[in-house]
DNA sequence: GCTAGAATCTCTAGCCACTAGAGGATCAAG
DNA sequence: CTTGATCCTCTAGTGGCTAGAGATTCTAGC
């Protein structure tokens, strides 16, 4: 161990500037430095960054990740809070999927009806110009 | 007509600061002003803002909206370009839906397996810590 | 005409989670 | 000892707004 930042980046899939950014916002601790002022990391940071990257990929916000990280440091605590963070995130994801599906339908219909002719007959332009053309009420 | 900005906002569902912002980035034209320097709008702006709002709700980026608006001003032009903007946006929406669905599965499984006990046995923390626990490869 | 309160004005700064780039220092290999 | 990759700090930019300060203007009632 004693990895330079680039190696840590390679091993975790988190980009170098992003690692420095995470240090800046206190998501990871400031690591020790070489005499020449370069950061050196150990196993702990690999784990922590993997956790962070994974949670980010699942769409958790940085503040939630902060909470989850704090929890994971206290193995004896109840996981009720972690559960509720994940639950409410799942609900949010469901909402996003629903919204996108409705939107998708609207887009597909709009494109489908476009006669590929002139703008003056184009359903894409027309639908965008007038909400009344929408089948679904996509503004939830 | 000759609507103040608040009335335009009410009629289009676009917030007052957002209207001013759109003017600033050149998405809508600077309207005439009263002697006291207040903006006054007409029918044109209602239509244009409705178009913009609608396109934003469908997730089009401002730059794409700019192009679509420019096209809509030329009724004799071919709508091929509008079609291709909408097509590629549809593809993007499809990609987002797919990604969210995979993610949703991962989240649901993670929550499901959480025994609601202590952090040391919590699957939520565990799964986040180790990508290897994932069933699906959600990093596309 | 006067006053009160709602609406408007401009301007700057903040949000999120990064990303890009300048300009310089340091490290590892040959 | 040189080369070139990597590293450093710092500032500024991204998108699409949103918030707030502090000043002005408009409108309705008296």
C-alpha cells in the first residue's frame, strides 16, 4: 500500500480530481503526504471510495452517503436508519421511472406522428407548442 | 395584452426569475418596458414560453430547445432536424429508464435482504461496500 | 393626492457534483 | 541528469435555475 492518488483512482474507478474534491468536502479524510507533498493512500481509502462510488452509482446523494458512512462505522448500531434512507431512495427511483415512462410515451407518439414533411405540419413542433395535444398529463 | 412578468408567469407556469433568466441566456427576446422600466409581454411570449416549458418538461436541453425554436420560425423548412433531435432524445430517455430499472432492482434486493438488525449484519451497508454483492452489473 | 402593500427591478451568490485548465513541482525509469 | 508521467494548488465553468438584498414602481382604496 501507500498508493499515489492516480493508483487509487485506477483501483476504485473514481477520477483523480473527484477524489480531491471528496477530500475537500470532507467525504474522505485528508491522507498523509510524502515529503514532496503528494497524497499517499492505504486500504481504508480504497474501501471507503468503493463504498462512495457504489452508492453514487445507485443514485444516493452525497449527504445520504455521509450518513451511511457514519453508520457503517458503528457496527453495533441499529440499521433502521440505513434502511429508511434506502427505502426513501427506492421510492424516489420509482417516481423517476414512472415520470420517464410517461415522458417516453409522449415523445414516441410525437415522433411517430411526425410526417417528416415541412415544419408547418410537424407534430413535434406542434405538440411542443401546445400542451393540449398531449395524451397523458405528464405534468404530475 | 401587455402583461407584466408576474402575469406571464401565472399564465405559462414558468416562474418569474426563470423568465428573466431565459431572457438573459437569449432563449426569449428582451420585451419592451414601461416608463418605469418594467417588462411588458404579449401573446408571442406566452406561446414561446409554453413551448419552452413543455419541451423542458419532456427533458429537452436548453440548446436543443433553442434549435427547435429556430426551426419553428421557418415553417417551410424540412422537419428532419426536429425529428432527429426528438429521436435522439427518445434514445436517451430509454437509456435512462433502463439504468433506473436495473438500479431499482439492486436497491430493492438490498433492502429486502436487510434483516433490520445491527449495522454489522446490514446488507445495505454491506452491498454498498462491495460491488461484488451485486446481482446485475449496473455499471453499464 | 396620498399611502400602503404588492409586484417589479438589478445584482450577486448559491445549489449539486463535479470537470477543466493554468502553471508549477515531484517522482520513477533509464 | 533528463524525460515524461504524475502530482500539486488554485480558479473558474457546467446546467438550469433559485434565493435574497435593497431599491423602485405600480395599483387600489381613501
